């Protein structure tokens, strides 16, 4: 079979880097949460994570202004809340109340942890040089938490326009990485 052209507008569906996360922020004492899938690990030590956030998004101003957020990692059981948070604006509703999410105090940032997520990464903005041009925030993870009593798998992965897949069965292969 001959190769066929692939639409450039769909390339992101081939390269989505990881699980969908819930990015929490706080502005003027009001917590907010947004669904986010455009993120990638930039560095191992210190852990740096790049997140693309549109300036059209309600969370953008809060995160840019505070220079911090929490990356909350949900398991697939939270899919209805994850999709719900992604389909509305925090400017209009309290997403925590609307989708049954529980904000908890973080250790080093004002943005809340989300209790129902199995992992929470408290982040501070490490580099804002690409924010204006690309909406790319480079965060340093300053505290990381996980709840061993919550399910870690499967995680939800967004492919494109409402198309999701679940993470599969993990396998361990030999590695020379430390």
C-alpha cells in the first residue's frame, strides 16, 4: 500500500506526550482547574515540565500572574470530571464543585492539590521566555505527592477532538538509565 498524505492539523494526535492532567491554579483566593494534555518532561533533575496553555484559556492569566500551578494526575475513573473541566470555563462556574473535585492545600504554592488525583506536582514557573510567543510555560516541580491508595492506572490520554485512549499494561525492559 502506498503512503498517503496525513493532515497537518491532525499531527498532534500522533504525538500526544502523556496522560491528560488537571492543572489547578488560584487567583484572588479562588481556585480553578483546567484539563491539559499538551505537556512534556523537559529535564529530569531538577524536574522541569513544559505546558502549553492558550492565552484564551481562563487559567492562563492566573498561572502567568502567580507563576505557579499544580499538575494533578488523574486515573481514568475521573474521565467524566476531566472531560467536564475541559468543556467549560472557570470564569463561569466553580469546576471543583461542579465536578465533585476536592481542593487541598499544597505545601509550597497557593494553587490547590486535587484529592481525587493519584499524583500531584507542585510547580513554580522556571522560564517564561516562550509564554508570549507560544504559550509555553516551563515549570520546575518543587514538591511531588502521590496517594498509594488511589488507582494509578489506567490513565487517560487525549488523541484529538474527544478521542481518548487508556494506558495499557505496563511492561519492564532492561535499561541502563539510572
